[in-house]
C-alpha cells in the first residue's frame, strides 16, 4: 500500500477531474454520473477516462477493497459507452453497434472538434487502452461481462485499422473515421501492432479461451514481422507505453527484456544485459535524472517545453517495468520514475495554461504516482 501522502495527492488529482466522489456512499456511487470534465466532446475523452477507470480500481485496492470505487468505475464505463459509443449528436449508436452489441461500432476518441487535423475519429491505441481497462475491471470485479465487452470491441475495430489484412505483410492505419468507414491518418502507429497483440492476449487469457482472438493476434504478428525490430521513440509517452508493454512480455520474436533495455538506453542510461537487469548502474541513472531537470536528453526538450502528461506516462512505464529489477535495484527505477513527477509539474495539476490538457495531465499524474496492480 502506498503512503498516505501519495494517496492523498492521487485522490486530489482524481477529484479535480471527477469531483468529490469520496463523499458518496456505495449505493450512491452505483448511480453516479461523472461530471463532464474529461477534456473531450460532451465531457468525455477516451484516453483520460480509461485511466480514470484504472485509477478507481487502484483506489479499490489501496483502500482494502472498498466497493464504492468499483461502483464508480462501473458508472464511468457506462457513461463512456453512452457518449462515445454514439454519434456526436447523441441520438444514434455508431454504425455496427446495436443493443445486443453496443460496442460493435467502436468508440469515438472524444475530440472537441468534429473535423480538421485534430478532429474526432477512432484511435487504435485509445481503443486498446480502453479494452485493457475493461479487462482489469472484469478481473477486479469478477464479472466476465466486462471482458466480454472488450473482446466484442476488439473484434469490431480490428479489421477497420488494417490495409490488406490477409496479405503476408499487412499495414495498419493510425486513425480512422468515427464510423470506421475510412482512414483519417494513413500512417502507422509505432506501438499499435505490438500493443494490440499484448492486449488481445490478455483478453483471451481472461476469457478462458486462449484461441478466441487467435486470428486477430496473427494479423498483428504479421505487421510486427514486417516492421522488424521495434523502433524506440524519443517521445516520452511512447517510451513509457513501450515499457508498459514490455512488462507483459511480447511476441516470441521480440524479447520483452531487450525491448525494455533499449527503452532504458534511450533515457540516457547504459542498461544491463537483457538477462541481468538487476545490475542497473546507479551512476548512470543519477546522470539521467540530472539531465531531466537541466538539459535536453535523448532528443528531449527541457521540461518547460514538454507536455506534463507525456512525462507522467514515462514515469508510469518505468514503475511498471521495475518488476524486472531485483529487489535491491527497484529503488533505482523508482528514483528515475519519481524524477519525472515532482519539482515543477505539480502546479500544472491546477494551473496548467492549456485548459484542455488539464484532465489528461491529472489522470496520468495519478496513475504514475500510484500505479496499482500487481
């Protein structure tokens, strides 16, 4: 269990998005409607609310199993589906969805603008993080219906993000239209295929039928094979999510340890050999943490010009990936992860100039502060 000060900071960040939920009783939480404060269209933004669900599950764990937080997570899931599973007018389900299959049309991102370069649509990486949130809700609540919903969503969106899906070397789109009818961004996301493979494997494992998404996973595998060695980005959030993926393992030809070690190398460290991650050098880590505050490192800009939520994603990934470190060396990962949190970012929780980024910054801060899980 995290110390009380960290948990208080965690709750404060969540309260700034979802209101004073701690004043609710468990019976009230079941009918709670989250405030329209996630930074998106009609108050909902898929990435922010996915981590909102995960953070409520963390509170359930950290409070010894308080059922109120499961009820809050369930209410948030229901609200997201009732907003982002519908068209922007809120009158009709997305094409392909039905009462029997409410996620058959996917889920909108929740962008404020309908059209334009940053307009609404569907992102593969947002959809997979929502599937993961549903999966964790299923495991925590012991209600398989949430994982079933995630599998239905996976099957609905999967073919829409592919080009020549049956080819030996298919490609993927990064962003598609709200109705999934066409690509909006033809380029390929760096993590989409490996992220899809890992999340789909978790859904299948939870279902009890390891082969239920075998065809979809084979499609991702062919994309991974075509791309070859995973590209380690300079982007902080991409680094963090790569480490988050690596904690679960990777397709057989991509060593999770090697992937993680290469991410650590990009942070400016000299990582240990893949089979001996417990020998992380403290001096190299200290040099990296100094660079975070004082100068550019690994292609990154100084903190004053970076986005807070992307640093928080890197911190979250480091803390999740620390499961590969020996007990004596976990503090080394913790020091680097925590260096990405304090010393200048806290003010952004309340006063970040870009109002639209406040919710995503707050929810990612909470997730990085107390990652939860096992």
